[in-house]
C-alpha cells in the first residue's frame, strides 16, 4: 500500500533535518503515458524533465547525494523497442545534462555494469563525469544497468580476489573494508528512499546503502513529481524518529547521521558449550 503524499512544508527545515543522502525509484512513467494515450517512451521523456526539477530542488535544499534508479538490471527484460528508446533518451539526456550540472555545481557519477550498455552511453557517461568532476554542491548518481544482486555478488568476487592476492587488511572483514570494495561505494548510506508510482518495494536497489533508510512510498507518478513533492518528502523525513537500534532517538543522534559502526566482531568465536555445561552454569 502506498503512503499518501505528505504535506509540503520543507521551507521551515533546519539544515540538519534535510536528509544528506536521498535515493529515488522513479516509477510510473509508463502509466503516466498510458493515461494520456501516449507511447510509453513519452512517459520516459516526461520523466527526464522531472529529473531536472528534482535535481535542482535537491541541490537547493542542501541534499549532498541524490541517487536515481534510471535503468535496472531487470529492465533489459522489457520489449527491445523500449530498451533501445530508453538508452537513446539517456544518451541525449546526458548531452544536455552536462552543462546544466556544471552550472549548478553538481558532480555526476554512475553506478552499475558498464559491459552491457551501448558503447555510446558508456562514452557519454565518461565524458559528463569528467566534465562535472569539479562539482562540489551535490553528487548526482545515475544507477544504470544496476542491480543489488550484481552489486553484492561483485563485492563477494572482489573479496575472493583480495584473499587470493593477499591484499585484504589482516584480521576479520570489517564493514569499512566491505564498503571500500563495494562497486557502489560512491553512494553513501541512504537516509531517505522515495519510490513514486504507488508500489511499495525496493526492487533490487542499493541493498547495502538502504539498510537504515527511511522509506517513503508515494502514489504520484514520476513525471508528475516535482520540487514541492521532494520538499514535502523531506518534511516527512524530518518527522521520523531514527533510532538506529537504540531505544529512543537520543538528542545527540542527528536525524541524518549514518548508522553507528557495527559492534566489532569477536576475534575468536565463543567456544561451543555442551548442554551439561550450560545447565551447570544456570544453577
Ligand atoms: C519506471 O517506470 C521507470 C524506468 C524504468 C525508467 C526511468 C527513466 C527515466 C525517469 C527517464 C530518464 C532518466 C534520466 C536519468 C534522464 P515504468 O516505465 O516502469 O512505469 P510504469 O510502472 O507506470 O509502467
């Protein structure tokens, strides 16, 4: 079930109430087009305009990292015509997005597989990443041919290779080491996940970074999402109580902090105790 759209009143948000890292599943392009008797690709084109509005507002609000699910590993299963149209649109969009990002101080990066996307898309991505590398105001990350199973599978592969080559730090594998090796390492822990389009699922998006994210599922179709919608989502985020496993949100626990590091793993696993020993210790 989708949440109802929150009231917009983010103008009053203190900077520390603004989520540092936001991720969005931009769903509903196809339905938006269908409702208007248009081809699905028209919905994606309208969706690209929503990306402009939301990116601009995110930077204005002070969000530091915005990650958009633009093409998932599973999207290859769509009709070939739609897949081709999506990549064509993405390449065209990147060409116009570069100069806009430079003007707004936005650094564009991407996560996901590079070996299956059209070479023109890969080349254009490299070019825009290079063009916008100096942007300090916000990171805009496009997830392209991205899937969480791929991300974690590739992480496991890197650990295996690191073990073979002896390049991993000595001792137990820590969260920090794993985060350095994660292919999507450039995306920080997500504070707020927004999914438009009325469905309430994560769809293989950023499983590592979403571990402690606040989830917001909205009925709005993506092409209709706008600056006010993002501001309202941030206002809803500011009303959430984030405890990160504690009993209450302590005053010193900022709303948008990353979760505290995990308890260090025991160096040696506790010795297994037999039933008799356990019973003896209870006496
Ligand atoms: C899901 O809606 C959307 C996509 C698979 C593509 C997202 C692409 C864009 C927003 C356009 C371009 C992106 C950028 C970054 C410029 P859907 O097609 O599944 O919608 P439906 O559920 O209504 O069918």
